[in-house]
C-alpha cells in the first residue's frame, strides 16, 4: 500500500517520491472497495465493515438466546455454545465497538479541526485494512480442527494455552486488531496536535475532538499490554515456553494482570468517543452551549489517568493477594466521579434548552439512562463482598451490556444519525429512526434488565444449560432479545434506502456551529477550498451572530464588527 516507502527512503538517504493522490477520494461506489487514502472514504469503510461484523456477532447472540430459551439442549451442544459466546464477544469488542468509533472519528475529526486529511493518510488506510483480516481470522476459527476458540474474549491462561488450533486464530487476530488501533491512535494524536485550523486552541476544540484525543492516549499506552498477553500465549503454544506453567516457574495470574491492565482502560476506549458524540448531539439538538465545557475536558483526561488504576477489580476471586482488593475497590469507586461529572453536565446542557427530540437526541438520552444504570451496577461490583457473590453470574453479563450496548452502541447510533446527512448528502427517515429507538430502548431493557435478577439468584454465565428455576426469566430474556435483534433491521433499512433515495440534506440541518457543517455534504475530496479561521469556542448558541469559525472569503458581519464570540469563549 506504500505506507512505509516514503520514510524508509528518507531514512536510507534515497530520493523520496511525492504522493500523487491517485488513490484519494471516491468518484463511485467501487472506490469504497479499494485502498483509499481519503479519511472520509476510510471512515465509511470502517463503519460499513464494523457493522458487517456487528450483524454476524448479533446472529450468534440470537442463536445463543435460542439455546437458552428453555433448559436442556435445544440447538447446539456445550462446546459449540462456548465457541459462539467467545466469537460473539470478540467480534463485538475488537471488530465493532472499538473500530466503529475510529470510523466515525476518521470522518468527522479532520473536518472539525479544519484539516484537509489525517496526518498520515497511507498509514490510515493500512490501519483499516488490518481490520477485515482480524475479523475473518476470528470467523475462520469455526473451521479449524477442534472448533472455534472457546475461552471467552478474555482467553485466560492456562486454558488458552491448551485449547485446540482455533485458539491460535484469536491470538493472531487480536494482534491485527491491536495494530490497527495503535496506528489509528497515533494518527489521531499527530493530526489533532499539529493540524488544527488557525486560532483553534485546545480550549476551542469540540468535545468530540477532546474525546478522541483522550482515547488515543489510552490506546497508545494500553494496547501493547493485550498484545503482550497474546504473545505470551502464542509463545507457550508454538515455541514451548512456559510463561503459564506453574510447575516450571510460570505464573497463571500474570496473564490476568497483563490482560486487565489493557482491558479495563479498554472499557473507556469504548466509552470516551461516545461521550464526545453525545456532547455534540445534545448541544446541537438542545440549542445550548455545553454546560461546564472545560470540566468536561478535564473529566476526560481524569478518566484516562484513573483508568489504569482499577484493573484488579476484575480479579477479586482470582486468588491474588487479598490486601490489593481494598485499594482497587476505592479507585473503582473514585473513577465514577469524573463520569458522574459528565452525566450532570449533559443534564445541565439540557436544562431549559430548546430541545428538539429528533432521533440523535433520543439515542443520546437513552444512552444517559442506560449508562447511568450500568454505572450504578459497576459501583456495586466494586464492593468486594457483593462482587464475590455475583462473580461469573448473569449480573456481570447485564452490567457489561448496559455499559457497552446501552452505553457505547446507543452513542454510535446517535452519531450515525447525527452525521448521516454530512456523510451522504441525504436525510434519513425520522419516523423510522424513532421506531428504531423505541424498539431498541424498550426491548434492550427487557433483555438485559432481568439478567440482574438471574445473577443475584446465582445463574452462572457462559453456560449452555441451567436449572429449571431460571426458566421463566430466561424465556422473557430470549423473546425480548429476538425482538431487540430484529429492531436493528429498521435501522439497516432506513440507512440503505435513505442513502439511495432520501431527500437532499440541507447544508446544516441541525444548525450546529462546528466546522464540518461549513462545507458541502458530502464534503469535497480535500475538505476545504480555503482554510477556516476559528474565532470562538465550538458552541456559541444563544449569542446573536456568534460563530465558531468562518472562511475568510465569507467573513460574517458580526466578526467584521469585532463580535462573533461569546464572552465565555473569547
């Protein structure tokens, strides 16, 4: 793909070849299936590819819920069930939630900061093409001798060392997904730091940009740890080392420490971009500046720092030293503080706003509700005695889905509905969008809410069969889950039909102030015919004539007269 030839030539003193931009931009639908260096094309490639794996992961969830509809074996045996939940979870985390945020940010962030593209366009392309490799490898594990990897998305050693060949597919696929994340994060950091429009200081950046800046810091610091954990497993499997063989000096708990030192920050890698999306959506659709803008940015950075101090709360029943439970319990409770700050700031933004209850805002409100509930159950899991009681039960399944689906995925839907007019130049069907929201909101709660009760009553997770006293609630969960899964078809139909036949989108349908709405929809290949000038913060709602940025050839009268910024943002 030519991602490395320029700097390798430079490093060896050879003549460099300038980029001719022959692979930049899309002139037809075929260009979305080729290697492309345009950040907007790459963003669409990310989004569509990750939703493909989302559908496959969802189908696996439907098959699992069909098996759990009643006690006894219905459709699959226990080993196949283990493979289904392992591949389901891995696809949803590594191939959907983490990279789909990268796709949305790829499209929007350069536009928001007034940049013509990402800092390293070819590296950007390479980071995308790592993803399908990772996803296909995970799916191909179903055809490996002995079946798919079946150790869950955590792949705990020593079980993952002793599993059949399918486990190796997971070990290698995670390396590709991790390399993609690191390359993308480095690209975002350099782009945000060095390519902002004139006069766009850090305190004039939209919160989506702040959120992706914080997320990229997390990715660069944390992701090498999951790579290390999988390399240790790979070395034990393929080279005969003994990192996880206690009889030969190995340490099984070391795997969990290394894995969770990545995987708890990974929860925030899957949440922080959504925080940025919700901030943009709520401000635009409530017609108000974000309440406590600077505190929101500080809270993002606080989450980055504290995210590395809570990993061992996943290990309260692992057999590690008992004394470490108390500090981990306290830090886990402490990290709820910056998250709570954001909840109250969003509510403060909504307070007395001119609220337009369109689909993006509905999903943002659904996110606030679901994420708050997931956060409350997270605090209960920080309490050592309660965590021991519900460890490895359906209470944990409920918690992670309230955080990662009711939280992350609701923000993903909010972002896609919000920027769909910008990406396609078309408007989606608002009625279908609201139908999608209400079906998702109602049946999400009916699917995962009862799991809290199942967990407290003692039903273990990751099992294909269960005791008869859990049958009634499992039937409710399964039927609700089927309807919840079908609700996604409404979204899919709305997006596909609207992209082709939807009415042309107005230049700025939400009357937002951020820079991406200053250019046509969809934007031209290199985004801007002239460099925008930033004069204020990104949310100057409520001040007549105030703008965040403008093009010099179209200087607003208020700016020419010395206005254009609110006192708070000046």
